[in-house]
């Protein structure tokens, strides 16, 4: 059994990690930490797990966590992981980090998050470098000691555009994403406060969202000439999920016809071939919605064509494929398990 530590387990992501790992046949949760809640039963906070889980929150040192765990998943705020991760790695464990601390080159991170990075030696290529944990693009997570789990918005956006970017067909990419309120975390904010959100939809950080550099980085890795990438997020009155509409403006026009020889069919086949060996991306012949993936680790993608524009719509559960499920997907690869181990949970419908 793989012994797992969860550092920062009191939020939505921590609760979702526990829920998913309880059904994993090769994993055992050894430690769940929270400085504020040390000594409190985990199920006092995550009441949906009552009767299924009997650990209490602890506040051990990183060295103690590392000695007890084969893998540690850090679910702490941006800037906090870089203070913990070096000690965990020095203690001999492996790490999947859910913060942004290891996703970007140091100069991009510091400009985006307005803070100095104290563990910059792990940002970049090499044996010590963190791997960007989107397994559909980076199977090298299998050999990594530290994996930087992508942000939830970038996961849906990157997957929606990757096949066309890889084929060097995209001139501009414009992403419009709509997220459920759980993406804002446990603590209420002006954006997530119920009276501000009910029967409403709010755009925020319209041109400056800090997840944009991840999207630029990964699509640029597929096509270095693709620089016209734009992203606007919205929050909607739903609990879970992110629906991303990607407007992909191509170098060449495509045919919107329905015949078997149409460009739509060719592009659909391009997507299906690109994701042929990726069990959690489902390329559909219809436009998906949030209800198709809620509670699961799937990313569903549907397409439409018009002129030189391909509209690719992706749907993910922000707490699963956008966070905790993807962390476990990475864990499976890191420990030589089938990628789907413990994760083939059907979506909830309705």
C-alpha cells in the first residue's frame, strides 16, 4: 500500500482527496494535517465522510510527515508549499503539489504571484525539476519526484486546444471559462458570497487571471509560434465544474458541413487520435455540459466549426480532474499503477 500524507486537508480539495483515496485499492491515508485544527477529528469538518474515516488532523513537522509517507500531496496556499516541499523531498518522500509554486519558471512565477520563490532550483528541467502534472501531455510524471498539479482553469483550457495546437493549426486562442463556486475555496469572498452570486454570473480578472501563464506555457510548448492566447474566467451559481469555451482561430478555414469528408469530421478525428490513449479525456460528437462529468475525473470535449474558427467546449469537475482526481492520477503514474486505478468513478447524473 502507498502511504499518503495530505498537507492542508481541511478545505474542499482536502476533503475530495480523502473521499477519492478511501476508494483507492492501493492507497492508505497515513496523515492529514491542519495547524488550525490539530487534534480535531477530520469528520468534524468533512462530515460527509462520517463513519468512513477515523483520523484526526495533526500538525507534525515536514520531516515527520516524510518519514511516515511514500507520497505527500500538498494542498496549501500559493507561497506556502515552497517552504514545506524541500523538507519533504529531503526526507525521502515524493510530492504532488496542488499550489502554483512549482508550475512556472521562476521569473514567470514571481511576476504572476508578486513574491520571491525560495525553492527556484526545482523550477525547470533536470532531475530535480518539477514536472507539470497534466498526464495527457506529460507522461514523464511517471519518473518524477515532484509533480506540479495544474490549476483547474488551465486543465480544461489546455485540453480543449492541445490537439490543434500540436498540429500547428491555431493562430489565436480565446478561452471563456465558467466555474462553480467551489473553485473559490471554503472561505467566502465577494465573488463567492451567495447574495452576490445567486441568479447571477460574474466575470473577474478579465485579462489578468494568474492561471493564464500556465495556459500560455503549455500551448506554447506544443506550438512555439502560438502567442495570441487570451483567457477570461467567470463564476456561476453552481457548486462544481468548469465549462470552457475555446474559440480557436485557425490559419486555414474549415468546412462546417456534415458530410463524412468535412473538416469537422477531420478535426473530430484529430482530437480522438490525439487522446486515443488517454483514459480520462472523452471526445464527444456533441457539446458536453457540467452534468456530464460532475464527481468524476473525466474531461469531456465537443467541437463545432465555422469558417476559420473551431469552437472546442470542455467540461471538467474542478475539484476532481481540476485538482484532487488529477493529483491521484499523477500518483498512480508515479508509482507504476494503472492510470485509472481508484478513479473510474462514473459521473453523477442528474
